[in-house]
C-alpha cells in the first residue's frame, strides 16, 4: 500500500512539473504592415528598370570594366562573402544538433585494492574458470560506443535550424544589397571624375581667353587708353583662374583613388573618355509600381528574412518551457584481461535509458529569453516597415530629382550660350572703349561659373540615373 502511494505521489509530482512547465507568459503583439501606395506617379505600368542587368544599364565601356573588376576585388564585398560562409556553417551546426551524437572510446587501466576489503575479499574468492583466480593487480580494458539523442518533440531543434537557414538567406540578400551599393558608388565617382575633367578643360580654356584679354589691356595701357589698375585687375583674374586648376587637379586625384579603393587596387590612372560627357543623355527610367520594391530591393528582402528568423526564434524560446526527452545508449566490451575483451556474451556490455526533464525552479531565465526573443521580433517588424518606407521615399525623391534636373539643365544650357556670346561682345565693346574693363571681368567670371554649373548639373543628372536604379533595386542580378 505504501509503495502504491509513493508511486502515485511521484506521478502526481511529475504531472505537476509538466503542467507548470507548459505555462508561458503573455507577450506584446504587433502586426506587420507592408502595405505601400498603389503607384509612384499615378501610373500602373509594371515595367521597371530594376530588372535590367547592370551590364546593359550602363553603356560606358570604361565604367563597365571598373564595375566588373570591383565585383571581384572589392575587400568589403569579399568580407561579406566570408560572413555568408559563417552563416552557412551555423546552418550545418544546427542540423547536427538534430541528429544523434555517437562517440567511440577505448581505455585501459589497472586497479590494486586491499586484500582485507570487501572488494578484495570478493575478488580473491571469485573463480573465472575452474582453477583460475582473479589476477592481481586487477586490469581493466574497454572498447565501446555511446550515443545520445534529444528527441525533438516540440520542434525546438528543427526551428533553430530553420532560423539559421533563414539568416543565411538574409546574409545573401545583404551581399546583394552591398553589390547594388558598390555599383552605384563606383558609377557616381566615375561620373564625378568625368565632370572634373570637363571643369579642368573649361578652366584651361578660360585661362587662354583671359590671357588674351590681358594682352589686349596691356596694349591699351601702352596706348594710354587704360590705366595700370585695369592691367592689374585682369592679371589678378588670370592668376585666380590658374589657381582653380590645381584645386580641380587635387579633386581628380582623390576621386581616382576613391575609385581605385573601391576596385581593390593601389592608386593608378583610371581609364576614361570625358569628351562626350556633356552630350550624355540619361535613358528613360521605368519605375514600375511600389509593390515591386518588396521583391526587387535586396535590403527589403533581407529585412523580411530577418523578421522571419526572429519569429522562429520566439518559437524556439517557447519550446524551452516544455519537457525534453533525451535518449542515451551504449554498447561495447569490457574485461579485466585483454584475451577476454571480445568474449561474448561474457564481456559484452550495453545500456539504454530515456530521460524526461522539464524546467521547474530556474524558469526566470527561460522567461527572460522568451520575452527578449519577442522584443527582437517586434524590433525586426519595425525595421522591416522602416526599410519599406525608406525605399518608397528614395524612389519618389529620385523621380522628382530627374524631372527637375532636366528642366534645370535646359535653362543652364541657355545661360551658358548667352554668357559665351556676351564674352565676345564685351571684349569687342572694350576694344572700342564702349565698355569698361570691369564689365569684361564680370562677364568672364559669370561665364566660367555658368559653365561649371552646367557640368555639375550634368553630373547630377547622371548620378540621378544611378540613384534611381539603386532605389528601384537594380544592379544585383
């Protein structure tokens, strides 16, 4: 009767432990909002430039060569590729936790016990075979295998593997996002380099024009038509323009080296042809519809996968509240003499056991992990929503930028044309004493600034072409 009561008590205690372990704390909840507007500008055309391969989107052969080299040599990109390898090994490790663990071992030893002890007395009175006593000292030889396996009842281990796999896929999307950024950064730097080449050429042309004007002023001073003040002002203008070319040359060096760094090589000349830069016309960009960003933008895909992994982490943390079943088994041979080691069944040993455990006392740590995993999940939701919002804003900004830059470039072209003509007019009027030297200087200065601004606007146009391609999610395919 007493034995029955004890068994019932143990069963009740076990059930209470299991029931108590299944209770989980309440968690804060947040729904995912990935809804976006139906269009960018009222158009429902689903054609998008994001699907164009970068080799087809960029036409300049020098730029394409730089991008191709960077995709192979860029150190930061190669570092990211190693992080992908690390994520892949994490998947393998989680997969290994699901499978049984098997160890093989062998051992040998010797043990001398006292004759007048219970073990020594028993060994002395034990016969192995008729007339054969236990050897002294007693040797011990063992060869066997042990296996342990945690039965994945609540899918804890499988979910951990799934979370690791999801993060591995997220790391691939992170690499794709880096590829997009790398292509964009090289392209922007390349167009900036072409713009600087053109600005340097403009300065050199202005130096020639201003030097000619200085010579004319010197002749006029000799003819007493102007004073030394006019000569000095023209001379100062020439010197100021000459100093600008060294600033541009320094910027060219820095821009070339920025490109060389991205390409993964030491400073050297960057091959290019700047002569047709001002004639470049950005291709028409198809924006598609906002919902396509969810599939085309690698950063959105990465954030989505990280959110999925965070959700799985919550399930893994929840499974820690439940009982776990561990099975252990062993088989081998054990004998006190080497010649008896493989004698069967006398030397054969084996074991099989199952162990069911559940948390009872130290549940605060499990609760903390569970609540923390849920907080990371909510954080991942906010990050996902923010990434989508940022992508939409980037596209809208660049579409507007392209339109405004196109209008600005047309007006600046007209301005440059007018000021270029005004240089000839002011020089002619100055020769005929119908305009003073200040009008000539101001006209030359305005024309130089206008041509600089025109080149800079063209650079912004080409950069806008790069930016919209990046914002739409192009470049990584």
